[in-house]
């Protein structure tokens, strides 16, 4: 049956799931789907498979003869109908037959480029070559495919047969409990119950079989797997695992071997559901002795004799995140800094391509939040659960970028400790990226462990309400709020200079904002009426101490004033 190509097939990727592949070319039916062209050498077109075998029994393949005297004999597809999308499927496979075992270089060009070389392992038979093109996943303008056979060798003029150019998910399966992995599983201080049927199939994990383990009574019980050979983390060093935990606790994931080890702990915010966790082992990319996997549920806690399940341990490359620096401010950027564990709303948030990349948010990937709809959904939330108290001593400004489809209120909240604080921020700009931030510095020391986001607070969701969110962060103040006139009393001590109302005017608080807008939408402001002096002066005294100008030397103030007046009324808010 003829394949579905490119855009049509992309639409089906979600349906096919983990087994999906993007089939670019297979010459089925004796025709090519891509416009192959030689610039050097000879493209012999689509021919009958000259050597069908178990690996490739297709009826038709492509044929190309390299041009003698051209080390980089140019051959490929110079103009694709649409750019390649490497965000999800970036491990490319190509079947090749040649009478000589030579290298093959696959290259994508356009706006930027990415290339990879593989070597034919055996001559005179069909072989399948694999090319890791993940470093190009951030490139959105790749419109050309080139194949260099025996690159750099001028004298060669071999004929190459090629077929089945496909892209698949770029991951190495370490353990899936479906096919033999060679890993010997046991338990340390607990019990390995063997491979059992998945007790709770779900969209997160719909596989048939999983591994079952039961904790012992001691504080550390491990699922313990011994591999037949050490893991190669040189490229594939992002390790994912799926776990079904019976209660909220912690997950400990560890690789060790040859005296080397690295471990991570991750909060388990959702119980009785399959969840996927990712661990960055790129710092161990040069270690070649790691041949043991240890997984612990509820580490450090005695008498937690629960049964938990694990599945789908896979390794992925960093791709475009190679060399990306960790940003301690970022909770989740849905790209290279993913530090959040979501509780409520975890099943409504997913990672997608940025629907509107621009100067306000050039990120490749963002979060897609599908707001629940119907009665009782007015306070549906996305919750980042820390399990332990959040350190607000330095980073206490909670913010994010939001692309909203409708106007409303963004409610940001911190909770879980003594009391709580929530701040409602009007959302007036829609269908564009807007950055929002609120100040939680007053919650220092109160033991909060949850950050909550309500994207249209107080209003029931409607079908199709989708919000995009990015760069969720907890950062240090970029400025210091001296006065906003939103409390019952001003933060500063306000008075006319020398307390002389005649010469330096009068100060009135509170006053309703007479003209709220996007510059200043505060409900409450202060009002100052100038005095008789041309240099009529209002003082704001910081009763809490001196102003520190070494770090924040610039003062900003929002002002609403008459168009022109020697003596008049000025309403303003200090920021």
C-alpha cells in the first residue's frame, strides 16, 4: 500500500504513537516521491531491486552512480515541498547496497544545516544505516536533502542502490519488558515480582507488560538491573523511565558500575497513575563502566512495603540541548531546562512546537495547556509540586510567558505552608506572547511547596480553550517595588518638603485610578497637588532603611498629569 507522505503522515503520528515513523522515500510502485537530482555523477532513476533479501525485499529502489573525480559527488533533493520537521523524529534510516563498504554522509541544508556520516558495514548486501540528526531539531528551514556516497574520495565511482529513507523517534530502548533486553532484574531489600500485565494501561503507558517490584521494610529497597554491557552515554544520555507509584513520595534513579555512579531524586506528585520522568546523565557521557540500574520508590523511609511498577527505560540524545547551560531560575521551559513535577493539570499540559515564535518568545518548544471545560472548571489549575519547602530567600518572583486565546484573569498562587498568597493579573492582550510576574517575597519562611497557575480564573472553560505557556520561572527581583499604593497604608512616608503645604503642596492617599490602561492598571493610586513654589517638591521617605543604589540605580515611576500647567494635580504610582 502506498505510504502517506510528509504532512499527511505527520497528522497520524499521534495515532501511531511510539511505533510511528515518517517515511520519506521507498520507490514503491516504481516511482519516487521526492524529486531526486544529480549535480555530479548519474542518477539512474527507479529500478527493479537487483538483490532482494530479508532486509529489503522491495520491488523497486533508487540507483545512483558516483561521479569519478568528485570527492563530494553532489546528489539529492534540492527543494522539498516543505521544511523538514526534526523536533520529534530525527533518527534517520537508509537502506543501501553497494559492491564496496564505504562511508555515506547524509546532510540536510537550508537555513542552517545538519549532517551525519555512517559506514556501510558489509559489501554486496542490503544494510540499514542510521543517522542521528537530532542536533538539527531546532532548525526550521531545512529544505534540502543531500547524500554523499564515499565522501572525500575522488577516485571512487561506485554504483549505489538505496531505499526506505525514514525518520523514527530517536531513542534507544534499554528495557520495555516486551522483548528480551538481556538485563537481569532482581531486588535489593525487597522483591522482584517478575514481568506482569500492565495493571493500568493509559495514554502515558499503554504497553502490555511491565516490571513489578515490592519494597521491603528497610529504608532503601531497590529494583536492581544488571546489563550485559555498560551503557554508552556518549550521545544517548537522557534517560527516561515510566513509573506507577501507589502513593506520593520520591523516586530515586541511579546508574552505577566500575566504581562510578550518579543518582537523581524526583518528587512523585501524582499517585496511582503512570508518570514519565527524565534524568540528565550528560555529565557521565565519558564514563564507560555503568552497567547497573537502581530504582527506588520512597527512598529513606522504612516500612513502605508497597508494590510499584516500572517500564519503558529509554535513552535519548540531548539534540539541540547539547551545551545548553542550566538556568537556576527556570522551573520549566519545555525545552532544555525541565525541572517541574506537575500535580494537578499534569494530564492537560504537553510539549509542542511554539505556535508563534517571535522576538517576545523565540523558543522552539512550549507547553500546551488544554483548559478543562464545563461546569466546575472555573478554577482548574496547573500545579508545580516541590514536595519540600520552596526556597524564596533569593528567588521569589514567580513568572511565566503566556499566549492566551481570550481575555480574562491569570491567577498565580503559592500554597502548601502557613497560609497562602494569590495574585490576580488581568490578561488583556490575546493571541500573542506576554510575560507576567508576581512577587512572593512576603511568603519567605512559610514552608510553601506548591506553585499554582489558573489560566482563566473564575470562568468555566469552553471546549477548544488552549493556552500556551513557556519559561515558567522563579527568579530574583529584577527591580524592587518601593511603592504601589495597593495596601491600606503607603509603604513609604510621603510628605511635602519640610512639611510645608503652602510652598510644596499636598499629598492625598488613597485615590481611585482615574484612567487605568496598559501602562498602569492599578485600582488605587496617590494624588499630589503642587504648591506655590516652581520647585514644589514631594518627599517619599523609606522608613525601612536606606535605598541601595549599587544594585538598582534606576528609578521608574508611572505618572498621569495634566497636559500643561504651572500649578496642577499629578496622580502617580511609583514602581
